[in-house]
C-alpha cells in the first residue's frame, strides 16, 4: 500500500485566506495526503444553545488546512487534485441561521427593513454506517433523515500574485464554491498562479441543498484523502472538474446569470477540445448539459455546468489525468 502522509493542523495553523500565507508543507505529485479539516465554524458551535455570532466571529470563518506547496508547480501549469475519500471526522454536524446572511433574508448587499431572523443552531447526528444525518426540528418533535453526502465546500489555490482573498470567496482560483461535485471520486483542475500552487482545502459539508439557501450547510469536520498531479503549461482559466462519467466547469461571480454564462461558456470551450466546432459544441451543451447551483449566499455565486462523457466524442480529457490518479485510489486504513 502506498505511504500516506497525514496532517492535522493545530488551531494556530489554520488559515482564513487564499494567498498571503506561507506553505505549511511541501508535497510531491503523486503523493497521498490525508488531511483533517475543521468545520466552517471552527468547531466552536456545538450546542443548540450556542449563539453563533459569539462563538464564530468574522473573519475567522471557513478555516482552511494548508496551504501546500506542490513541487514543480509553476504559473501557467494546471494543478489536478484527485479526491479519493472524504469521511466525517465527528459523529455530529451543525447548521445555523445568522443575521444578515442567507439567500432569503436581508443582507448588507440586499438591504430591506425587515427584522433579522433569530440566531438558531441545529445539531445533526451523523450515522456513518447508515450513511445518514438526522434533522431534529427545534420547535416540534419532528425528525427525519437526510443522506450523508460528504464534500468539500472549499478547495483552491493561491490567486494571482499580490492578491489575498477571503476563504469565503469563490473565483477563478476555486475557493468557497460549495459544490456537491467536490466529492470523493472527482478530480479538480485549477490554474496555477504562483510557484508551488499553494492549495488549501476546508469547509466540509455532510449534507446541503442546492444553493446553500440559509448560508450554512450541515457543516462538519472531515478527513480527506487526496493526491495531486501537474499538467505542465496547460491553461485552466476557471475550475474544471471530472469524474468517471462527466466533465464540469465552475463559474463564480455575481449576478447568478453571469455565473451561468461563465460555467457554460467554459464548458463549451472544453468540449471543443474533442474536435467539435464552436457552434456544434454550443448546440450539444445546450441540449445535454445540466446545471447545479453551488451557492447563492457568498460574495460570489457559484454554478457548475456538466455534461456526460457518453454524449461526447471519444477524447482523453486533460491528458488522461483523472484516470491516472483514479488508479491509485485506496481506502485509508482505520
């Protein structure tokens, strides 16, 4: 079995931006890493009686594990991060409602005269064997189960030189995309902006509806097993994602319709690499693509457009990197 390099950050090693932080560790392409990520609230909200704004204060939200310096990564390359496994690190997750945050309430950007909703906390029990999380209503005795579907809300590289971006922001460098597609079995492709790429991960989610409407998923700490590779001198202007069955592109911006445009435009350009013309690719993507909303609550909104490989001409996508990294997938020892 390949050696696995494990890393659990101490609280003082967590970072809250992409860019502006020295690397915590150097890794080699092909090396296996198992990384602990803290939940978006820093593990500080643990009870329905906690007040989120007192326990988790801005800007110390969305702590990231990293950044990691990838040997050989240079600007103009593309970093491939293949997620082999994401599993809960705790038997509970947490969600909240907070003032001035969420898609259906007044915010600083969308002001209104309505009063804020009260701050509230929901604690979800995690049943890993049954692959479920348990919702319990606060104002009645109702409860129900939801599928346990772990994914990383945040994954990204350092932005261009001299830029520092909050870990709450998604953009061309990845970041806080809140996409269900950033799950085990997916390879994420990110354009390298600085030497070493300096990638970080965090914001584990155990469950989430499309759009992360209240602004907070079922947040949870995770153990993520991953490996990386480099595509030398290969451009990737927006995050690309690939699994066994689909290729995908994430677009992140406001307003939401521009995120839709970015994701689909970039997907069409990627489909063209299979040999189809621009107009044929436009037509095919228009009929065969599906779209998932990552979030409509962050400083930028995220949309992921995807198309099944079965609908496309035979092609080796991104130099066959996904298939190569998939071959080394192994379960982490318990």
